[in-house]
């Protein structure tokens, strides 16, 4: 059985190791730079331990958003940061002595309004979270090229590569995730 060739590829494990090492080496300086940036940003929270409301999904979104950011997976960073925001903020609404019931499926815009009304987030944070939502939506839902939120349209209009837009969007998204981690848990 060990001599039987793979039905999908004729590459051997050592070939895959070489490919993985080459991929890991690609943009190594960028990865180091993003890791430093993330470490600096997260250490600004302070030495206190952060509680992540929202359970396993919120925790996984945080861990994977960090990893995606470092490895240059910018679309994933935006999507995961938005998922973290939705999970954390909805969970914060149902925590504590002044908890309030929420619908089984709550829209993010409703979550933001409720969090803002309860003083859990500031107006600026709500505006920034709406911006994060606006960055995520065209990545999750198809937009025609003439839509101003379409990545290709943004690249054409700004005369800037789409990758640069994604990098900037991911920078904003991960910084927003860090800001959420710094929120006081009421």
C-alpha cells in the first residue's frame, strides 16, 4: 500500500514541505512587521487579562483574526474581526446584573444601538464598528463593479492596488478588534 501512488497528486511529503517552507518565507519581513504591530497594539491594553464574552466562537475569531493579520490574510482579518465584534457585543448585552434579553438572532445594527444606549460603547466606537461592518459586507456579499464598495471599483477610483486597500482595511479591523478587547466588561 505504501508503494501505491497518490490518486490526487504525484507529489511526496518532502515536496509539500518544500512548498510550505517557501510559502512561509514569502513576505517574512511583512509578517514580522505585522506581528510587531499587533504585539504593540495588544500590549497597549495593559497587563490585565482580557475576558472575551461570546464563548468559543468569539475566542476562535480573535485567535484566527490575529493569525490571519500576521500572515497577510487580509480578507479573513476583516471577516473575523467583524465576527468577533458581533459575538462579543451581543454577549455583553446579556451579561451582568443589568443583563437584557436579546432575540435569538440579533442584527448587528440592533446590537450596536443597544450597546450605545447602555453606554457600553461610545458614539465613536459605534461609528467605527459600522465602518467595520461596511468593510465586511462587500467582502461577504457580491457587489457589481459600479458599486463604490466593490474592491475593484475602490482600487480603480483611488488608483491604488486592491491589495493595499485590503491591507488598510485589515489594519483598521484588527485595531478595532483590539479596542473591543480593551472594553470594560460591565
